[in-house]
């Protein structure tokens, strides 16, 4: 399926995707932002690390995401930090579609939960697909 | 590893935060190394962020950093400031306004907009403004967390 403004409908949902939080990715993520967290912090991911598991190309690897889109806005609710080794599930839906200044905007909403069902993160990602 | 010194001095939340007070700023030089490291950590290897030749053919005219790298700096600034008060029942909402390029020096700034009691304690909402070395705003929005008494 191609993720264009025309092809997606508000309320559309997709199969949940499952991941394991990788300790090495947390380490590299902290390196990228200059956060030398040590001790217990090595096990706990920075809040925005959850974004890795809350983007269309990751949740739906077979989806066709047209190149040239713009990530315009990003909002989060952080409920529980992700921890190394944790098994998590991401669900994704199309939350909103609108046009602004002649450009279509798509808002995806993601929920990330741990294996106990606890809500860890809600992400709302606003993108402007290419024309 | 990014090839720059970083300021890791803790900046604990003060006992008497006031509306209008600035949050501790966070400065970073966005190196090519930091962008590559972020790409590896996130799995986002879009050539717009990594391939000079490809990026030169786009509307950006060259490589730009992932917007989420800049957003991650905002989160780190809030984490350093609020500590545990940033880890849960917190959030942020930001707009990406201008591309960040390798070598840019960016500063995360913010001011307390409101303090209000809620079920978890005192919720603090801040305006967020990330500026580059030219004083241009590259990201703007709000972030909120909680005061945690020490």
C-alpha cells in the first residue's frame, strides 16, 4: 500500500507491530545526543527513543512511503520509559487529515505498550506527503 | 562518538520555579558524526541525512539532520532539568521550522509558562525554542513535566 494523502482514511488502523528494545540502540541513541548516562540509565531509554518504534516505515515495513515527505510536527505523551530487553507493541492509526496552504497533511497516532499492556508512549506525527 | 565536549553538569530543578523563569539551556554542535550515530540508533538511513551527493539534488541542497535528533536534544534538556519529573506523565509538542545542517550550533531554550497542581504534583509547562548559531528558530513548541521534590 502506498501511503499517500489520497489513499489513507481517518480512523484507518493497521496490524500491531512487535519489537524488543535493544540495549545497543539505547547506547548509540544516547551517544548521538551527547548523553553519557551511566549505571541504571544504560537500561532506561531517553523518552524520545520510543520514536524509533513509532514511524510508519517501521510499523509497516512493506508500506510504500513516497520519498520527499516532510515531518512537520511531532507531539508525545510520555507515560513510562522504555527499558532494555522489554518487549513492546506499537499500534498505529490515521488520526487526522487536513489541507493547509494547499498541501495535504497526515497525522498518524501511535500507541506503544509493554508486554504487560502498560501504556508507555503516545506519539502524534504530522507529515506532509509529497505532491 | 560525537567529536565535541559536552556539558554534563546536572541542573536540578530548583525549589522555587517561577513562571517566566528560563530553563537551563542545552547547547550542541550537530556534527556529521552525531547524525550518523543517530541514523544507526534509529534505523533512519534516509540519504537526505547521510548522502551529500543525493541531498544536493533535493530542495534542501545538502544534507540535513533528522528533525527527531533536534527533538531528542529538547527531551535531553528537559530530562537534565526535571529528572524523574520528565520520565513519566510528561510530554512535548513541537514544530520543525527550519533545517539543521552539519556543523550548526543549536541551543535549546525555554521558559516556564505555567505551574499548576494536578494528580501527580505540580505540572510545569514550558515554551521551547531551539535556535541555531544565526539566531534562527529551527524548532518551537511546548514541553511539560512535573516538579519532583528532592
